[in-house]
């Protein structure tokens, strides 16, 4: 006797799953394992959607769990955006670790698309001095130290302004502002990730546009060196001026990547609208995520490489 249509369909689904597992074999290569896991994960979403469509009791699209890392990332990010924006020059040492965002307010031609907006040019985190710190004093003055370090880096580039070649424009420390948030130990990890994948700030390494500002520097002789894009358009750091270095990207390439990023992720201009956008991620019946899993310029575009001078960007 032929199976009923629904039973036949379920049987076909079971056979397909068996075939996938059989294709893996006893000791599959890592590439095969990755393809199978990714494929099953994508179909798991469709399977749950099909299951929900046949259930007379409605299933919410999301469940709020304050312990979920994604929820923590969203909450901490919103708390950061609630902080006042202050000049980067006004930062003073204070206890605490957490997350921060740096904003541009000047007239540099590369950054016209974000100048004066609610889209940061860079976001980052400062880990606590002790991994198990439970108070701001135990965390140490890490958050302000990181911001002061960035201020010093920008100030170094500003001091080089009178030596800039004609095709480059100067930056001024006075044109930068920031927001900072001291948060519970480890909350900064997921918050930074959420902020990057929401804004894709053009100075963050993950964006693959103009990375390198957060490098610390090393001798050019220690690597097969390239000069980071940030040091290409904002020269001044002594270790990055070494003549043995070659540019990882040319100024026109950097400009093109910045433009491509802002075309796909336009700058947010309204603070209230931005907060509403961030809150949409918590909606249960029509949950919306503004995060992108791949940089706007594409996954296949080369980003930071191990052979760049200055070492890895700060994580």
C-alpha cells in the first residue's frame, strides 16, 4: 500500500538525512564536515519554520533570554549609545573596562560620509586587568587607557601634517569624540562584536577598509612588512614610516573600500532612530537583526595580513 503523501514526504526527508550522514563516511575531511554542518544548520531553520506552520499554537520568532550572548551584546550596545558623546581630548584616567565608540566630526574627504553622524569611525573594547574582576577598581583603568592610547595615535598623525604629501589630507585630534561604557567583566566581548556587525566602522580591521589604527608597532626588520591602510593615509608613526615597508593598499583603493562600505551600510544620522533600530532586535513577533555576518566589501576581499608592520590590531 502506498504511503500517504505526508508520510511519504517525511520518509523522503529521513532518507535524505541518512544519505547526508552516509556521504560523510567514517573519517570525513574537515572541509566536508564544515559543509555538512553549515548545510544542516541552514535546513534546520527551514525545518523549524515548517514545523511551526503546521502548529495551531503560534510560536514567537524569538525568546528573550538575558543570559544569551546576543542579548547581552545588544543590551550593552544600547547602554553605550545612551552615554554622552565627549571630545576625545577630554578623556581622563578612570577605573573600569568595557566598550567604546569613536566618532569623527571633521572635514577630511575620506570621512565625509560619516562626519557628524551617529556611525562611529571605530569601536573597541578594553578587557579588565583581571579576568575575574568583579569591581571597576579590580578591572583597572583599562577603558580610558585604551582611549588615551588612540588619542595619542591620532595626535601623532596630526603632528606629521606639515610633512604630508600633497595627495593626503591631515587629521586633527580635536575632530574626534567618543562614547564609553564601563560594563561587567566579559560583557565587552559580545558587545564589541555586535557593534562591529551593526555599524561596520571603517577603521575596524573586520571592515577591511582602513584598518591599522590600533597597531602598536614593531621594527620593520621583524616582519616581511607591509604598511597598514591607516598608516598609508595617516602617516606619522615612526615605525610605519620605515622606507622598507610597502603599502598594503593605495590611497585610491582605501577610498574605494570606504565608499563601498558606506554604500552598503549608510551612516546613521538620527540618534533616536538608531536606538529604535537597535531595539528592533528584541521584538519577538517580528524580530529584525541589523547585523551582517560578512563585511560590506565582501568576504573574498583581502584584509589585514600577518606580514603587516605593527603586529595584529588590538582585539
